[in-house]
């Protein structure tokens, strides 16, 4: 049986994912890393709003950042992302205590492989 700390850790990640905007951001990031301005453009949303949601996802360990000069690139952390199977139509986030299935575009699947 898992320890109480492991359930707490998983619950924190689930809380971070319990927002429709964050789930939208994740589905875009599944196609590959993006800068906050590119994400905001793709989602047709304000940069400040997208930046806030990225901060929550980063703090929970779901998203990682890489600095490129003055710009920060966001990507789904490889610790929590796994493609279920190349032939399947989905992907999932492995949160340790459970998996969250997310849609992934066929074009995004080709980019990741």
C-alpha cells in the first residue's frame, strides 16, 4: 500500500489539473514545447492568464521549463507524460496514483516521435 505522502503528492497534481484552461494548455503542450506567447496565441487567450496557469502546472511538477536567453520554453514533464502506444489514439499523464488520458492530435504524435 502506498504511503500517505504519496497520496498527498498525487492529490496536489490532480488539483493542478482540475481546471479546464490547464487541460487545454496541456493538450497543446503534448504537441511539443512552446513559449508562453505562442501558447496564448494558439489558445486565443491573454498571456498573463496563460502564464498564471503555467505557473500552477510548473509548481505541481506537471510542466517543466527551459530557459533560452530571455525566453522560457514550457513542456510537459517527461516524468508524468507517456504515450500509451503508437497505434492507439491517446496519451496519458502518469500521476503515480492514477493516469489521466488526454487527447493527442495525430500531427502532434508524429512531432513527438
